[in-house]
C-alpha cells in the first residue's frame, strides 16, 4: 500500500524501478522508479502511417533482411522482448493497484498504472467475511484493471490478493466471483511470498554500505517485517538475503476498526502502539538470539503510512511520488509529523493534501504501527519507498523470462556443438 490514493493522487506518473545500489534478485537464508511520463498508447492509424512511409520516412528493411511471417490474425507470432508488456496487480485489504511495464536496460519502464482505494477488508475484523459492498467496489476496480491489461496487450501478468482474501471465510468464493465477472484469476499469496515480493520491489533502495536492513510493509490487513542481510557475491555485487521475516495480523484497516480512526485521543493512540509492540516481541527476540543486528543497519518502509509521513514532512501541497520515493528521513522528523497529525481533528486531516479524506481515518493507525516498529528497532535513518509488491512482481516475471531465454540459448548452443561432432568411424 504505497502512497496516498484517491483524489490526492489521482493517476500519477509512476517512477521506473532501475537498479541502484543493490540487485533486485532476492535470496533467502534460514527461512528457506525515477520515471518518465506514462507512455501514450499508439493509435492504429499512426502505426499504419509509419508503416507506409517510404522515401525520407522510416528506415526500410534491407532487401535481403528476413521478414518474420505473420499468423492468420495478421500479427507477428513473437514480439521483440523489448516490446513485451508485463502487468502486476495487487488487491489488498485497502487498495487495488495495477502496474503495466516493459523491460528496459536499467529495470523497467512504466506504460500504465492504476490505483483505487476499495476497502475490501471493511468490517472483516468483526464479521470474518468480506462484505457485499466491499466486494462490489473491488470488482468494479478489477474490471478497469482487466480492461487496461487487454487494451494494452499485456502478454505476461501476475494478479495477487493478500491479507483480506487470506483471512476471510468467503475469500475463495470471492476469487471465483472475480474470475467469472472480470476474467482475472487472482492468486491468494502466502505471507512469505508477500514478504519476498516486498523486498524484491524495494531492493534498489537498500543502502549497500549497511550490513543489514529492516524492511517493513504496513498494509491494510497485515504488516510484513523482513530482516535483510546485505551480502556481496563472487562478482562483488551486493544482494539482499532474507534472514528472517514475520507477518503481523494487524494493518491500518484492522487496527483502526478495533480502536477507532476518526477521533483518536492520545490514550487511544498509545493503546494502538502498545498492541503492535506486544505482537513484535517474538520476532524481536528471534533476531536478538540470532545476533542479526551487528553492524550498521537502516529501516526501509514501503506503505501509504510512510509515504504520507514523508509528504507531510516535505510540506507538499500535493503528493508527489517523484519527491517522496527514495528519500531519507530521521526518526525525529517522523515523530514530529506524527505529533502534528495527532493534534489535527478528522476534518483537518482529511483536508491535508498528503492525507485526503479516504485515508484520514487510517493514517494514525499506520503511525502507531510505524512508531512501535521504530521503538523496537531504533535506527538513525529511514528510507521511504513508494514501491513494493507490484514492482517485485514485475521484476520476478522479467527475471524468470530472462532465465528461460538463457537456458534456451544454452540448449541451442549445445545442440549445435553436438551436431558438428564427427561420428565415430567416419572417414
């Protein structure tokens, strides 16, 4: 759940996710985008005009160049890898988010993006089921996602659902309904898979000068914490290795529903912090026993809570992902912003350009989760990530395709080598 949504951040351009200091490939240990504007879809008429250009126009193929044959639909059977479109869809407890991108030399280039707050987990704490109104909101958003994927011509996609569908007794029925009404096949991912994807999406923002980092993703229905060791491989490249992780059954929606989010006096806020702190104790004890905190470490947060705090800290008049993603802030700045939000009533929070009405009753629950984490792991620096699961999905899909291409090339090479071998007994 990254960045404010809804009216405060209506569809914004999304940054690319190039590798910076740490490779995005994730390894597991014991538990084993600065961007440009979105690309505009090219019209068929424009494509035809370019195809008809001759003298002085587009470069024509050489006379002896092989032209790929087309299938019966008129399309080339295999598009160039650089033109292949990938999609990642994340249906969470609070948000429905889609990212469509193509591979680029330094990561990937975003082609289209969509985000809507649907509050799928609304009322889940009390009833144990997904409500009819919440499911209808989610399906409306998923229809838009399906249409975008179809219109863009996506060839590889992964569509996931997280905490709300994992815990709801009617989660499987909802998944079947989504398939029937939108054509999308949602996959309910495990907490471990969710943690891995979060790290993969944020890996470029990890500081390779540190020995380790605590990556945390404050979602709507759960909060994932992942302890990452930063190790160098034989080539000297720094890679994140997951040492341990935990998924807490509390997120901004579930915590706000239990304690209240509209009116949050200081005592209620402290109760939220205490509840989360108690849930952190077993994980904190495991890390202490493993002596994982030797050497420098930093915090890396990927969630709407963290990006909201960063936006308020920067004094933005409108949430701007380009200014938020990747910045460093201090614990002192975080506490100052949290106290300022606590002093606001609901109306003032809703009017804040980096909070907005759709998050005004959730932001303090997120601040409480964040405060409990920073109290348990005191760090000098926090890095803010407006990226996460979707970026992790895209990188994993692209890396899997690249690995398959490498295997195919090796097989072809070995077959060619075998074919030139002189048979035994030949003259």
